[in-house]
């Protein structure tokens, strides 16, 4: 089958690209391995809210409804994405897994489990959360309690009254620990190395808007200024076992490491409702030993150890653009990545900008 554009993935990035191409009158086919749009958002834990304000988090052409709260909850994001797909008549082919993408004459050949498509352009929008990262910890196979990845965590109720080790203090780990603490569990956060933490609102101003305003400033100035401001906002956290990395916050963001956006975890740590521990050295039948020699017993372990994009499973290295969005390499190839850059100004905002730029580039190239 021939088409002008193949879009891989029907999450926010794929939907945004589809809407922009629809507006431009460009023919496309969207492929999604799940059975519905936005599968990653549907499986996220229930208490999740956007960490960015709704006015800077909508997809192209359709703002969030005015009656939604400033930080939109997960179920309303899912409803918004469903309505977005309907509005632009986005009808992905569901249950289709892309096995390979390769050059074919003037375009690309996209191989799936049951079909082969040819397209002049390909947009890979399969998302940063395509595949959970499950590291191996010494002795974890001997642990008698429950072990699960954060991808499989939905709510705290099953852990009421239990001691839970959450490994990894990214945004997911920090919020799951808070969810557990607020719901009667006894969580411990294992923090392997330094972490930057920012409040969701800095002195009443959403941190996303602070990021947008300060982004044009020199990186060195930002990196010197933010620690001072954050100490005023959150307090000095070293005494609670949380240290900052040596790298500045913007340098880490540019390398793809987003700071923890605090929605209450810091206060829970200060109040003693969430313990902080260093990296795990090894597990035993009933608990874990940490690198500082400390030992604790746990009923369950949640691996908040992140995800990987996983497009390297089907996209050979020679076809990968250097970065997400439109650049000289992606425009030359006719193959684009969308939704793989998560800046301080917000992933959904960036997705909208990338989608519009990619659609315009495809329309220009014909």
C-alpha cells in the first residue's frame, strides 16, 4: 500500500502530527500497536496530573476546556485526546507493530507483522515511554515480596499498611512515593545519585512559565541562580538525604534529564512520612541492604526506573535524525522524530511546536 506519510504511534505526538497534516490536506496513515489512542496515558497511575499548566499543554488548534483545572488530571487528559482524535477524524490502524523501516527508492518501506507500506515520509511518534527499563539488582530474585515496575502501578490501595521501597527519584518515583504516603503505606525512596527538584509553582508562578521566561538567559547564569532560589523555595534538602548533581539544572535538561517537579513529596519527606535511602547494594528474602550499610525490610518493591523510546528496535541508526523535530538531517531524509525532546518549557508544548514544524516541512517538500 502506498501513502504520502506514515505516522508511527497514536499518542499525543502522533495525534498532533495527524491533526496538522489533516489541516494541510496531506494524506497519511497512522499506525498504533495498542488498541486505542494514547495508550501510555491510559496506563499511567491514577493520581497523575499534568505538571505543566493547561494553557501551555494543549495540542495544536484545540485548547483544553476552560473549566478544566490549571493542572489537568490524567482522566481528563485521556478524554481530551480521545476528543482530539475524533475532531480531526484520526483513525489509526490499531494492533499494528512496526518491525522495520528502511529506504525504498525515493521513500521508505515500512514493514509490519502483516503488511508492507511504502511512504514518501515517515514520522516516528512512538513516545519516550514505549518500553519500561527493568534493571537487574543483585539478589532481587530471592526477594519474597511483590516486585513491579512503575508502569504496572495504578493506585496505592493494595499497599495500605505495607512497607514499600520505591527505587528511583524521578517524577514518577517521587509522585508514587507521595501517593503511597498519603494512602496509608510506608514508602522509602531509594535515590541513587543527585537530583534536581523544583516546585510545581515557584512563589505562586508555575515553574513552566518561569522556565519559558528564563530559557533565553545564559545557561551559566541560570545554573548559578536556580540553586539559590530553590533553596529559598524548598529549603536545603541535603540533611534529608537528597543532594543536587554537580551538573547544573539546564545542562541536565539539555541532556534529557528532567528535574523532579515537586507536588508534595518534599513536604512528606520533611515530615517523615517518606524515608530516603541511598542506592540498593543487594536484596535478600525480606528486604534490601543499601550502599551505606543500612538494612530495611519491605513488603514490596516498585521500580520507578524509567522507560526507553525503543524506536531503535525498528529504525536503523543510519536513518535516525540527530534530534526531535525539524532539522537539516530529518528534512533531507524525509524522516522525522516528534515528541522525544522534553524541555523545561514542557513536553506537550514542545510536541505542538514540533508537529506544526514537521507538517509544514512535509507540505513544502510535497
